């Protein structure tokens, strides 16, 4: 029997998938000091950021690997398989006694969590198109930011009475909840859209993805804006600790920055309605660049150590505009590829995630007692992201197009959507 889903229920489920995928990062940051000592690293060692890098690389690989399977067997079974793999990685992380075991387990955790990361975009593309998808994804991302806001605070609370291993057991509970919820939510792939699984079919799908100028242009933009955000994600705790001596304030300030960034996600829908997704993406990156230029000037004036509040406010404001690029860029990159949504979401997610992680690591490893690499990295990567958006040609022209077109939904409410 066809399953009806309200837009609110879709947003809630996809936001939960996003929180699950990001938990491995958000819960790790406040525990860096404890983890360093437990795995034999020196206090203040930047090698601890490798646990973020390998997780993100695993997440990227998981997204691209699960895409063809999701197009063949459906979204729900692939999601559940990924959650099982993630649970194994979490268990390995909890039991790790040294850095090599920790990194291997984190890679497995990220690999499994590639499934919920992929399904967030794939399911949205199954149900919505164009500007409507961008608006829905922006709402999903707004609620998804509850993770960076609350997870570090929860982790700090757990660390006050337990260990970092206890923090990660929450990830096992999330995997269980996600599995149960997936049965209630149901399948979104129409059986008639199921694609064969094989090298030829997958190769043809990859060819469709990379020959599309719009998709590639927005993929470039997503990769470089993601790299800037990962610099913040991976190096904010060391900067608070080693540059400013404010390690005890990190969890609260990191959460506060997430609240501000959430404003960008929740407000972007209004701008998309008025101006269209392409123009919103281009303007957002432009505003981000203006703030980044101001940050570089402030850092240069401060000799690499600008006043804390100047650094924090400019970066937080920059992240607001950065956050607006994600839903618009993702929707426009997937817009021409509905027939291969799972594979396309996996490839776009993998390329942007892996590329962002590597690009961010190039900056993270250079941050010790100065924030100069962070400021320069934000400016450089923002400039390259703008180049990608300018190069991409929005299909169907500018504003409007298929803004209200949906698959299984209409702008004025839900209609029955097929369920496996």
C-alpha cells in the first residue's frame, strides 16, 4: 500500500540521519585531551585530528560504495546495512588501546555512516526536485545543526562523570534508533526506477555525472566550502586550547557558533523562494569571501594571533554564509540526475567529503600557535568555491524552473509515495 509522508516527517528523519553521520565528529572534539593520553599521544599533539580525517574519508568511501546498491536494492536495506557496519566501527573505537587501532575503527565507523549520509540526499532527491529540494534540504540541515550545538555539550557532561569511551556508546544507541525508524519510514525508491547492479551500469552512471557541467561546477563549490568548514571542525578545539588558552570554553562556544549557523540554514529557504538557488549560492560565497578578507587582514595585523572575539565573530559569520551553500549546491548538483539519484548522491558526497577532508588536513596540520593557516585557508577555498559556482550553468535558466516540482509530493502538501 502506498505510504504517505508529511514534509515534517521527511525533514525529521533526514535530519536524524544527518546527526547520526556527524555524531562521530561532534562527540569526538571535546574528548581530544582524554583520547590523546589513552592512545599514547603527547599532550597537544595535532595527530589526534587524524581521527577526524580518517572518519571523513571513510564516510566519503561509504557514500560512493552504497550509491549503486541503493539504486538497485532500495534505500532502506542499504541504510540498515550501513548502520550495522557503523556499529562495528563504534565498538572497535570504544575498545581501542592505541592510535593504529583507533584510526582503523574510525575508518570503519565512517564507512558505515556513509549510508545515512548518502540517504539524506538520495531520499530528498527521490521526493523533491530543484528549488523545492533545496528548501527541504535547508530545513534538514538546520535541524541537523542540533548535533554540533548539543552533542559537544552532552559529551562534556558525560566526560565529567565518565570517559570518552562512554561518550561513544551513545553512537550505538543512535544506530539502533535509526534502524527501527527506517522500518517505519519505508522505501522511497520506486521499483520501476531500480537500476541493474554491474560495472557497465555503474560506469555509465559515473559518466552521466561527470559530463554534466552543472553537477561538476556545484561539486567543486561543495568541496571547497566543505574544506573550509572542516578546517573549523578539525582545528577549532586546538585553536581554543593552544592559541587562546580557552579549552574550558570550547564546548559552549562551539555550540553557540552552531546556533548562529543554523540561522543560515533556516533562512535560506526564503531567499531561494525569492531569488533562486543558484543566485543564493553565488551571493553566499561572495559574502563569505568579504568576511574572510577581513579575517586575513585582522590576523595579519595581530601577527597571527588576533583578538579572540574578532577571530571568533568573523569565522562564525563566515560559517553562516557557508552553510547556505550546502543545500543550494547539493540540490542543483543532483537536479539533472534523478534517474541515478543514489549513485549521484554517493559520488557527490564522496568526492566533496574526501576532497574537503584532504584539503582541510593540509591546513589543520599547520596550525599550532597561530591562526594564520586557518584564515588563509578559508579565503583560498572560498575563492575556488566561487569559481565553481560561476562556472556551473544552472539548468533551466535562473530563478524558478522546477521549483515546485516534486516526485511523490507537491508544493501544497504530500501525496502518496510508493513504499517497498
